[in-house]
C-alpha cells in the first residue's frame, strides 16, 4: 500500500544553492590536486638535482682487439665468419705449418749436436787436469835428473882431464927414454932388447895419450849433451807449469759448449713458438668484425686479419658537465639506463678524467685570441658495471651504445 505520508517538496531556493555549490567543490578539488602535483614535481626535481646527477652524453665502451699474424705464411683455413661470436681459444685462422716444422727439426738437431759437444768438453776438463798434473810432476823429476846427469858428466870430464894429463906425462917420459936409448943402442951400450922395450913403451904411452884425449872429448860431448837435456827438461817443465791455464782454457771451452746448448735450446723454443703461431686463436671472448682474411692469402708478420669486439670488461664513459662534478667522486653508486634495450643496470664511479674533452680533442681551443666565450665544459667519467659478470656473454650491451647514467652524489 502506498505510504500515506506525503514527501516534502524542497524549497526552490535550497535546490538552486545545491546546484551552485557542486561545481565549486569540483574546482576546489582540481586546484588542490594540481597544487599537489606541482609540489610533488618540484620536490622530485629538487631531490633529483640535489641528490643525483645524470647525463645523456654517455656510451658503452669496451676493448677492440686487433688480431694479426705473428708469423708470415699462407692461409690454409679460416674458421670464423663476420659477426660470429667466439670464445677465448677458439681457432680463427690456420697457416701452412710445414716451413716451421722443418725449422723445429733443424733446431732439434742443432740442440742434440750442441749437447754432444758440451758433454765431450765437460769430460775433457778432469782429463786435462790429471794430465797436466802428471806432466808437471814428471817434468820436475826430469829436470832434477838432467841436473844430476850434468854434474856427473862434468865430473867424468874432470877425470878425463886428469887421465889426459897422466897419459901425456907418461908419453913424454917414454919418448924421452926412447931418444936417450937411440945413441946408446947405436954404440951397443944397451942391448937391442932394451931398445925395443923402450920403443914399445913409447908407442904404448903415445897410444894411451890418444885414448885419454879421445875419452876427454867424449866426456866433453857428454857434458854438452847433458846440458842440452837439462835445457830441454826445463822447457818441458815450463810447458807443464802452464797446466792450470790449460785446465782453465778447457773449462772455458766447456762453459762455451754449455752456452751453445742454451743458445740451441732458445732457438728450438723460438722455432716451436713460431710453429704454434701458425694456429691463430681468439685471445678473448667476443664478436668477429672487419674480417679481411681469406683462404690461400699470403700473410706478412704483423698483418691485421680482423677486429675482435670483446664483450668482457665493458664500462661506461659519461661526459658530465663541470657543474655536475662538485659532489661526484669515485665509489658512488650509479643507475644505468640503456636506450636500445630499455634495461637498467647498476654500476659505480671508478675514476674522473684528468682533462676536459675539448682539451683532449684533435684541435683544442685557443682561448687567448680575444674572442673568448665561456662554454660549460664536459669531463669524461668512467663508470664500471657492478651487476654484469665478465663470463656472461648473452647480454645485449655493445660498445658504442647510448646510455643514461644517474649518479647518486649524496
């Protein structure tokens, strides 16, 4: 059943006032919201400008490795293609190794010969030592023996002189007796037998004198020969006294032979190194670019083959304005936004450059011309990644990409 109580009808003045008040409330709310937004934006700008510094003049940097041939040779095989991802140690280019294998074989033969010569030289050192010592002792005994022989020969010569004098005296007496007997035998004063005895005695005395003279000459020759042997023995002694020098010379030859062994070993090591250089491998993980090597190409030592863009040890070079560096220092945390991927990374300030970019440019400005206009300078700041592992090769960062770093300075 309908409610019998009648609904009160609003007064015309109250309805009009309610309709006017509603738009005013909405405008008031919009104004308050706008004021809050402005305040929040102002607070954000103040916070950002006070506690952080950012720039859009920044890029990713890395190592561009120029891979070149260390030895000359003909290319047998190329194992990579342009923009191929490789790991450290992966083969890149193989050169013809035959010439270098022959060099290794020659070096091995030279080393074997040098080792044999060194072994012989080392063996000769103790042999020379023993021989020189024995020669020195023998030469000393020979000198003593020849000196004794000289003394004996001189005594024999003295004895021969005495025998000559005795024989001469006997001969003189016998000849004188014979001359006295001649007139006596002619006058028959003495018998023929006595005269014959005197003649025989004179002949015997003469023969004895000749024999004594011959012995004297022989003794003189013996003295001369003894002196010659003594001089020869002394010469041998002087030669034997050079034994230590001979040992030293032999030791020097042994050391020289050892040095030649080391030299031959070094040549063998170099030959093996050159042989290993015929296989060129990637020095680091990265991407192959600017490949200019082809099969059957003849390479010279030092010739560039390609560029390897390393994906390890990447960093950021950010060019901050000089007015932004007041509170910036090494060790501060950084948020890095990558434009190409939209991803964010973490980092830290590593070092602040030692000069502005304009000073390091090819043509630095000359401010002393009178047309000086003050320009805000930029200084390169290095930022290292803290959440990018070196072994992670699947990241999308590449040298040259633009980034926007934000440094927390307070």
